[in-house]
């Protein structure tokens, strides 16, 4: 039995934002109250139901108690690329970052286009202290030519479908996939970059590409596919997740599509690096700030924040993408794109969105708790009596220096930065699975 006292409890799904106490029993939330534990104990004594003497108390004074964070865009590289990350190390990184549920991407090796690989990931995930879900691929072998057996994969536990990392260029295949996912009632998440327009990926075509003397990735590569895919989604009624949006035009396209949608099935995600950094970061940090889609102009970063503020972008997802030091040490045009993000996401949001007064704490937390959980239909992202006790307790004003990662890889441009927002405890199924300093 666990008693969390004196914390500011913020639960975006219900609008709760008050100083409350939470009692957890057998993995579930049994009380959310302003009463003291003594008052509750006296009431239960009257009912011949005295509280467990093994009660563990957490004093959350000065902290926010929120639903455990939910990340719906994560790469744990397992199977196939475990020199970068595996499910065990990825889970530890997630828990340190305050995440209690993650949805993995399907571009493993082999890809998650078959029952065996799907089962391997889910069974391995069950051995961690984290709730691990995974998408399956939209197309067999990520080849973009033939749909997977979506009915079977969903039945065997897939959370949704994505060919993340590779855009689906065949419109006929994509429309067929969207019709199917609409029928099944699960999200399809799409990587929006037209490779035919890109000369060197991972770097914005503009100031950054000129600095390095390379072709770079033009904004049209993203804009064209977002426009196409929103039109197909509106036509089919698919639950569409526009992944890691990076352009101001892309944000506006999503904004207009949401106004047209009658089913509220259009979603978009932004990464912490896209709302925290612009293309100048790749000029400073090199391959550590190389990513797909790339960091773009300052006006794009600000448009992403505006999109988060007005709900156009309803999800913040890390796109946690581990790579080895050797891989990132390659020349810019040869090194892989992507950065790790699970251990810095909360702090980047607190520092760059909340402390700058761009978003309220409740607005920020909604994008990393109830909104992503709702899109995937997960039993997560809320604090309610009778629900599973998945929580994060963090100090919003406490500062830390980024480093000492739990992730197997260290590829982050934020290393050494001072950020606000320190995770003190992560609680999954009512158990403390991460505690700062232990």
C-alpha cells in the first residue's frame, strides 16, 4: 500500500489540478482526497477495515503528481539492432524519464510484420517494469507494396500500424491501408518525407544545408506528403497520426484538416527536439542534431509551439532513436539520423514550454499523457479511483544537468545542458520502479 501526500495532483483528462493525497492499494488508485491518512484510517477502523500496517509514504511536497507519461513513438531497436538499444535498457531509460507506457515502432530486423516478432517484443516487454506496446508494419517488409495481415496482427496484440522511417509512396496501397485501419479502429502513423525531393537527409535545406555545402531536406518533402495523407484520411475516416511534424506549413495543413474532420480522427505529434531547437543546432552539434525530419527554421519551431497551444498538435512524442557512438562519429552525410529522447522529454517540455509560459503545465501534460493514450486506446494517462496506479512525481523547478543516461546510446545534443523538471519517482502498477538517486 502506497500513500502519496502533499503533492500538486494534475490530471489533464479530468481537469484536476489541486493539492491532494493519493492512496494506492493492490496496484490501483483507491483514494484521491484532501484527507489525511489518519482520517482515512479512522473511517476504515469504523468499517472494520484498518489500513495495511506496511503502508509506504511518499511526501510529494514541492512536486507535481501526474499520470505516468505515455510515448507513442519509440525505437528500442530490438530485435536486430541491440548494439544501439534493447528492450531492457530502453525500459530503464523510459522509467527514468517518467514514462510508464510506450508504443514501439515496427522497423526492427526482422520487421514487425509477423506474429513471431510481435510475440517476441511483447513477451520481452512484459519482463520489464514498463508497459510496452508495439505497432506492426503497414506493409510487408516495410517495402510499401503489399499490406500485412492487419486483422491477425491486431488480434495478436499490435497497438496500431506504421512503416515509420519509410514513407508509403503508393497512394493506392496507402488508401487501402487507411480503409482497413479505419475498419479496425486503430491508428495508422505516417512518416511524412518524400525521399525523391531530398538530396542529403537529416539537415534542413536552407541555412543549415548551405553551411555544410550539401543538398539537404526541403520543407516541400514533408508538406507534400502531409497534404496527400490528410486528404486520404478525411476520405477514409482513418485515425491518422502525422508523425514528428517539422514545418509551419505542415502544422497549418493539420489545423485545417482537423476543422474539416467530423470524426476527430486527425492527430499530429511533435518531438521535444523540434519545439526546443532549430536548424542552427545541427551547425553547432553536427550529427548529434541530425534527424529525420530535420530541425528547421526558427519560424517553424515557433509554429510547432503555436500548434501545441491551440491543440492542432495534440501529442508530444520523443521519436527516441538510439545510435552508437561509432555510427554518430561518421561524417554528416553518412551518419544515421535520430537522437535519444526518453530521459529529457519531460524536462524539455517543462523548461521550454511551461517555464516560458507558452503552455500551462496541464496543457503540456495532456500532450504526454491522456492524449496519446486516448489515440491508441490504452488504459493509461489518467489518475482516477479504480484505475491502474501509473504515476510520475517530479519537481518542476528543480534543475539538473543532462547526462548519465540509462539508455545504451548517448546520442543527444542536450548533453551538458541545464534543464528544469526532475523526475523523483516513477510508479507502475502501484510500485515504485524508479526513484532518483537509487
